[in-house]
C-alpha cells in the first residue's frame, strides 16, 4: 500500500500543476513571470553595462590626470629647445658674417684703399688705388689701372695658356670686395 500512496500523490501533483498552467489565469501568470524576468534581465544588463563603462571612464580620467603634467613638461622643454635653437642660429649667423669679413670665401677678397694683394694662386697682384668713388672704383691689376663698377668682370690674359678674371662684387668708401680666379686654357 505504501507504494500506491506515493504514486497517487505524484499523479495528483502533476495534473494539478498542469491544470493550473493550462488554465487561462495560469497562462497569464506564466507570461507575466516571463515578462518580469526579461525586464529584470534587461534592467540588470543595463546597470551592469553602466557600471563597466563608468569603470572605463574612471580609469581613462585617472590616466589623463597622470599624463597631463608630463605633457605640459614636454611642451615647456620643446619651447625652451626652440628658443635655444633660435639663439644658436643667430650666433652662427653673426660668427659666419665675422668670419666672412676676416676670411671671405675662396676667391673673394676685401681690399682697403691703397692696399694690394697677391691673389689667384700667385698669378695676379690686385690693389685698390685711393678710396672708391660714388660710381666706380680704380683697381690696379698686375700694374695696369682699370676703372670698374659693381658687376664688372675684367679679363686678364697672362699668357696664351692662362686667363684670369677679376670681378667687382661691391664697394663702399672703406673697401672693395673683388673676386679673382685663373684657369688654364683647355688644349684643343
């Protein structure tokens, strides 16, 4: 008898639950429970997503807080380095100008009034006769006087194989800037 009682109870519970769910009120109850569970899942997922994004934003803000002072320091260093670079470029320009005044580029000569120089590898002796005038300068090239203005080029033939050129770059009251070069004639 014990066995039949247990099986009766199991049979009774099953139809009762089935009957409850198959009834119209039971279906609504089941549908309502599903909707409530889905709504709870959506709300829980939304809150979980907000929490994750808040953590990411907080971590990003913290990282920005650490990086900003470093960024400002590097910007100041760049500004300081640029200022040093400008200063060094200005010094280089003034030193180059002073060097050019003392030792002009190869083939260029600063000649003062009544001064002479041996130039172009010893082929020419050039000198400035008196102070330059307003429009011209009087140059002595290997003992021959020449009157020249800025931009003039004077050709000098030393021998049939060697020709030289003397050019007037500029002049003022205190000096004349001349160029001189010699070249051997090309054999034909």
